[in-house]
């Protein structure tokens, strides 16, 4: 018997003062059976950081050929490819050839080890941004996960504040490569 994805309903209000992007999103997230609450919430945070009309959740864990999120233009060309976690370096190089911009939002105890092992090869990619989220903040994000969520995300000068009825978390991503957010 196959375990099915768990569905989460999210109302996400984004106030991104850096990009002058203000929007409310009603999202349905499917958490893959092998995915943790922490990873799902980091995917949601990545959505908030790069949100626009064309950004959608892709198959991610369920497919080797799709990222966690992507933005395609009207012709189907991939504008932005977003991976969450510690993806394989070869997959990132392949994505770099397929998309105008590639973003990796890394997190977890092994993120620094992953970066040290892959840095030399990845630094050759001019269209790649790599962010590192602190462990304590991603664990705090995971604690906010519930089947129905109402979250507010405020972004200003590279600082992120996520609030819900369950609490507030401040996040400051560390930029390992590229810029905090490539031009939209």
C-alpha cells in the first residue's frame, strides 16, 4: 500500500519591501511521505522569498527532472529554478543550463559540509545563488507547521520575519554565492 502525500492549506501574506511585492496567496502544499515538516516549511519560505505570479510548486522530491519550485515564462522557458536542501552538484549544473536563474536554499546540520564539498564546482555557475538558513530557524519554522496555516512573511533588507498565531521567527539567510535574491 502506497502512502499518500499529506495536504496542507496555507494562507500566506507577503510584504516584501525589498522588491515592493505585496500579495496574499492561498496555497495547497502536498508534503511527500518522505518529506519532513522542516523541509516543507523551507519550501514555503522559498516561495515567499521569490513569489510572483509565475512561481509554482513543482514535483521536487517526486521527480529528478523538476525542482521544488519554478517560474516558467509564457513560452515554457524556465526563468527560475529553486531547489531546497542539499541537492546533487550534477543536478544543479544541469539546472543551470536549463534555467536563467538557479537558487539553492540549503539548511540542516550537513549544509556546511555539503557546501564545502561542492563549492569549487558550483562557483563556476554564474546564474546560481546559494543561501544557507540557520538550523535553529528552520527547526522553529517546522514547529509552525499545521494542516491549516495562516502565515505572514515580511521581508526587508535581507531579513525575514514569519509570524503566525503560534509565534514569530526572524530569519537571516547567509549568502554563500550570488546575491540574496537575483533580479526579478
